[in-house]
């Protein structure tokens, strides 16, 4: 299944939605004919659980999308630019603000709306502060990803707990050490942009 997902998406064979649908069909075939662990009854139960989980995710995504539209029409981008101007042109302050902003927005919004709203605005400001756009883009994507998994608001955090059939309260203490490692990694990538360029340079990508 990982091969289907990676080859399908990276190779441009199909969209992420189409590849995920193919992966679902593949998993059903494997479960029924190879492992022989899925009966008609368990299949119906799986459909019911998936529908309930999808309803939860869609409710959170729709609420986040509505909130993102509110932010877009409220003139928040102008206020953010004015606030950054008060920082005195410090690249360090701008990077720190961008990380905190994307972590917070990634936790209360779905990842795509937060990137669509704040990504272009922040990337335009990188020219003012003399920050390379590619390392900065990697930093805000990672920060947004951490936000989507950060307890107790991250949508992906709730989805993961639901998939693993566990509670947020039980999961959070065990997750905090991994979260700390992610935060340290994000700080290192933000402080040393060359780290994020190792692989692109190794494969001669621009």
C-alpha cells in the first residue's frame, strides 16, 4: 500500500483522492482474499465506523474553513504585516512569529486553509527580512504539521486517536516526548536552513 500511495502521487499517475481510493480497494481485497479476516459483518461494521469518523473530520474541516474565510475577510493579513513592522525588521522575530502563527493556525484550522491564508503573505515578507523562500516554506509546512497534531486542538490528533480507538487523555502523556522532538527539530531547521536543503542539493533539485 505505501508503494501504491507514493508511486501514484509522486509519479503523477493519479490525484491523492484517487490514489487513496485505490489503496482502500487494495486493502479490502487483501483483507478478504489473502488474510481472510474480513467477513460481510465486519465489512459493514467497518463502513459504519468509517462513516462516523468521516463525519467527525468533515465537521471539523468545515468549521475550520468557515473560520479561515472569516480571517480572510477581516483584514487579518494587513494587521499581521503592521505587527511585523513593529518588530523592527528582525529576521529572527519574523521567523519565530511565523512558526508560532502556523502552529496555532494549524491546530485550529485544517492544514490547507491555514497555508492558503498565511503562506503567500508570509512568503512575500521573506524578501523584506532577507530569508530564503525554500527553507522558510519547509519551516512553515513543518510548523503547520505540528499544529495539526498538537493536543488538544489538532484535527489530525483527534483522527489518530479515533483510528487507534483510544482517548485523547490517554494518548497525550505518551505523545508529549515525540512532540518535544518535533519542536526541537523544527527549531534546528529554522536556525540552520542548510539542513532542509541537504536532500534537494544531493539530488540536484532547484
